[in-house]
């Protein structure tokens, strides 16, 4: 195909035309001195062609105003006008505004102090830094603007802040930052300045949504920074509601902390950048399958130790406390596994021990995991607004009369929902103030009904209260879900849209939605009124719930929004909740997480089970045996791949319940038996197996998994006898099940064969047939990092092994005692394992008691002919 010729002459002629643009016109001169401008109002009587060219060389803001592109503005100021003529041109065109004022200030000042400038003025100075390099420091301005912008959200959230004096004092005392009066207080401050987690517990701020937790900590940050001229409080603020922060990789949190501190300490910016580069180079700290948990954390902490030692002189210059805030911590509690949460607290605690000036504050709705008994906190619980805070909130809601604000507070207290509803009612009907103190029914119901009285359309009033049972309202939902039960009949979509538009005006009842054709009822309102709605409208409520489930079931294919609503309603009703699978939940989690607080306990536990995350103790304890056992299965899987402390806590929780073996999931029993084996509670492990055998006839008829459960438990019982040195008893179990399993499960049969091979060797016999079967097993078990643990981790032991050489019992016991004199604890054993075999304990054994781990390690050495 013939290619068309490229016209280079035309290309360069266009460039020449571009370069030849005339910026020596009034429209461009005025634009360069105004900075921001309106095409319509700032250039009267200007040529339309010039204005069109000005648009081309400018950028459009969201508010409809323009500003010149930076290179164009700089060229006009320096070449067209000339720096020395700027003030004359400003006066000539009578240009006002902050930008022109700053230009004149720069022309007539020798040195500029930045402290007293507003944020927008700093922005203008930053744009002028290249034009006045002898008066403006570009890097200082950049850092100052970055720091100022960082404070914007904290400033916004505290605009109407008032009250909370007791809580502010408690946090400031913990930080120990405010100026102290008297020698004693100053001396105490000196000592408190060098304390760590153990000496002064971190603070945990808790409360319901909307009660002002983030506002409180933002007030602390603002007061100790923007309101102080000198000695500002260094701080790090991590909001776990923002995507990207993870407990799995604490180095990512360190990088964010360094980023925030770098613009608070600009003089040390280069050092912070160097540290950040070093941390970034250690991204291998992301958990790798061939590292044990202990070794992974050890690598992280060793790296931190090295960094702290390397930059000790710089860190010692930071004499004052550093506030570290972890906001929206409930997000992490919900998403993280128990091990990840425990590792995170260990990480933070060890950092605080190495940097004792750190002051850590957690902010969240829910309780910190109760199983983390090693980590204690000083709690500040925000139950309701105090009077000053409530009056400030009502002022924000446009209740202008102070006496009215006081009366509302006296009648309703500091509950944020009641304050919001009362404010909306009083704005609609000021006379309602007279009757607020006479309310005898439930206050939420009274306020909602009074607000709805002001809706003129009776059908909207009829629909609004029962409609609280549905999270999202659209015209389609009104037509198909709400209209029939609310006695509106089979209405048209046009009428449904009219009702929707009317309901949308009731701003006190709804939250913001990202979609124009959707209303989301306030979650706190729905939760407060749900029981009242169901008791007041029993028949309509049932029909609305059934309609909602059927509607969203039909609409699931239309998108994730509909799919999430379907699962929300079946979870809410505890109806066939197993339809929500783990992959679907992971995909829809962001759309369902906010609803967790509304769900019944059984559904909450089910969602925790899907993720393997920690549930509240009371929910776990009050659950049915089947749900309870399903919940603990992923917990035990995680524990077996974690550490001894975690296993002990799990065993304590599980052993506190006398569960019914005919109801629990069979896999749970296998893991419970294994859990006790790994803790070296061999007799308890065997007792569970015996309990199962006693009821096996009943279980055979009730459980399809009975057969496999039985043989897997027999295998674990044989292992138990081996750990106790009872080789003959273990042999009898293996021989009894070896031939039987041949037709049931080939893989399990080969595991029996391998175990029997070793056991017979201990007694001086080694049947060749069994050796052959056990050799076959290594080819089936070549995946070293299988995470489904139902027996001892043979993966490493069998990998690349052909010739087995096992000692007899006397020799094995003699060698075991010899090693026990040297390998005295788990850390020494871990180190010896890595140096000898090149892998970690996790690769050859599950977590467990030291004696059990030592036995597994000696077995690995025996197989490798290293014992």
C-alpha cells in the first residue's frame, strides 16, 4: 500500500505560526495580571478573536473561570511586560485582587515571610517563584503548600467543633504536649516524654458513627499545629478507610509515615527520602510462602533495627512526642485475620519501644479484638454529644436561636440522630418546640411521624415509614417493592417517579447517594426505627421484605449494586445465606461492609467465617454448634500456620464449649484433634477421637463425610501414639486401616503407608510393599506450600526423597536427647533448621509446642540422612 507523503513544510509553518502569536495585546496582559479571570466580565470591549485565542492558551476551572497556562503567563510577565514594568501595568489597567497585590509586594520587598499568608496566597507565590528567585524559595513554598493542603480536611471537619473538653484534656495529657506550669509538672513531663507502650497505654477512641470521633482527633491535630506558631506537634495520620493501607505489609505504613513527616521536617527531607528508598528496596518483606511467620516478622524488625541505628542521630533530634493516629480502625479489624491483627500490634508495640516518644491513638467504632489479651488500651468512649458539642451541631443545622438549641438538647440529649430529626422538625414547624418535652412514645417514631406530617402527598406519607425497611429507594423499587404493601396498588412508573421526587425532599431521612435516581435512607434512622416499623406494620413489613428479595433476585444480572442488595436482604432475614459464597463476597464486599452493623448475629458470624476474620466474643458464644464450628475452621487453619500463642488462644476458646458431634461440621473435629496434637495435648486429642467413635453409628447415617472423617481421625490417632513413643499401638492402627483405605482413598492410604514404614523401622521391620506405596506418595505431595492442613506437613519431608533410612526406637531416642541438649527453645530450633536444611520450620511442620516441633524437625533430618 502506498504511503502518503508527510508535509514537513506544513508542520514547521504551523510551529512558526504558533511562535508568532501576539501576546502584546491588552487581553493577554490583563489576564497575566489577574491570574484568574472571567472571559465574559473581565474583558469588556475586547476583540472576539482575541478572546478565543485567550481561551486556547488558558485552562478552564470547575467554577467556569480561566487562568493562563503557566509558561504563557511567565512569558508575558517577563518578556511582554517586563518585571520592572509590572506595577505600572497593574496601575494602568486598574487591576485588583490578591495576585496583583502580591506582585507589587514582591517588587517592593527585600525579603518575604511566608507565615502570615493564606493558603491561596502561598499558591500564587509558588507560581511566581521562578520569576523572583532571589526573594522566593521554590522548594520551601512547595513544602509549605503541601503541609497546608494536608491540614485542609482536618480544618474542615472541625469548623463547628465545640465541647469535648474532658476528652481533649485526656488526649493532650497522654500526648503530654501542652505547656506545663511549675517545676513538678515539667519534671514529670520530662519522664513521660521517654515512656513506651508498656508504661503508658495507647488510647482507643470509640463510639457510634457520627458521634464525632474523627472530629475529636482532628481538633487535637489542628490545635497543636495550626494554632501554634512554634513547637508544632509532629504527627502521622493513617485512615484505614482509604484504599491501599494493609496490615499484611507494615512497611507500606512506614513509608506513608515517612512521607507525612518529611514535609513536617523539611530540613531533614533528604534523609527521609533516603530512608524511604531503603524501605522501598525491601519490598521482599511481603509475606512469602517459604518464610515462617516468625522469620518474616524477624526480618522486618531486623531491618527496622538497622534503620533506627543508622539514623539514630537524626531521630534523637526529635525531642518532642510524635502523634500516630490510626483512624477507621474497624475497617482493618473486619478485613484482617487474627494473625495479621496480632502481628500489627506487635509491630506497633516494638516500634514504640524503640521510639518511646511515639504516642499512638486508635479511632474506631468497634471493640479491639478481645482475644488480643496481650495488648491493652486506655479507652475514651464517646457515647453522646455533651451540651457544648450538641449546641454547636444544632447551630450547624441552622437552629439560629440559642434558647431553641438549649431546649432541644434538654429534651433529646446528645443522641446525634435525635438532634438531627428534632432540628429538621423545628425548622419545618417552630411551634413543635412546645410539645417536645411531652413526648411519651419512642422519640425516633414521634419525630419521624411529625416530619412526615408536613408531606402534602398522602401516598408519600403512607409509603415512607414502611419504606425504611429497604436501604435504597428508586422509582422502580417504589413500583415493584413498596407500592402494593403500602396500599398504593399497581402504580405506573411515572407515578412512582413523582412519589420518589417528593420523598427525596425529606433530607432529614436520607443520606447522600452517588446516583441522582436513588435515595438511601439514613442507616442510623432505619436501625432505630426497624422494630417500631415491623410492630406497627406487621403485614406490610413482611410483604415488603419478600418483595425486596424477589425484586433484587430478578435484577442481579443488571449489576453488582442489585446483587449486593439481594445478598443484604437474605443476610438480614438469615434466609439461605450460604448462597453468598466467598468469591462473591470478596467481589461485593465494599457494597456490603457498611451493612454489617445491621445484620443479625448469625449473618455477621457467617461473613466473618467467609473471611476467616475475628468475630465478637458474644456472637461466637451465642451461635449454634454448626455455625460455631464452621467459624472456627478457618481460624484453626490459620492458627496451624501461625504460632504457638495463637494456637493456645484458639484451644482455650474451643475447649470452653461442649459441642455436639452430630451437629458440627466433620472438618472441625479433624482440626480440633490436630490442634490438640500440635499443642502436645495428646490425651485430649485421643479423647476427642474416642468420643467420635462412640457416636459413629449415629453419625454414619447423618453425615456423608463420616467415612473420610473416621479414617483421617485414625491417622491422627496413629500419629498421637508415635509422638508418645507408643510405636506398637500406632502400628496396629495403621495396619487396621492400611488395606481398608486402599479402596477408599488412595492418597490417605499412601500416608498410612509412609507412617507405617517409619513405625516398622522403629521396631526393626521394614516390609518392601509398604516402602513402595510410601514412595508413591512423594510424587503426589510435591506442592511444598499447600495451605490445607489436616495432618502433619509431610510436603518437605517427602520432596525429592527416594531412599528412606529410619532409625530404630533406641537410636532415635538417643539422638533426640542429644539434640535436646543444644536445641532448647523454638527460636534456636528455627535458626538451626534454616542453617541445616535451608528452610524454615513452617516448611516442615505446622505451628505447635516445642517438643512436637522438635520431633518433626528430627524426622526431617532423618529423612535427609542428616540426623
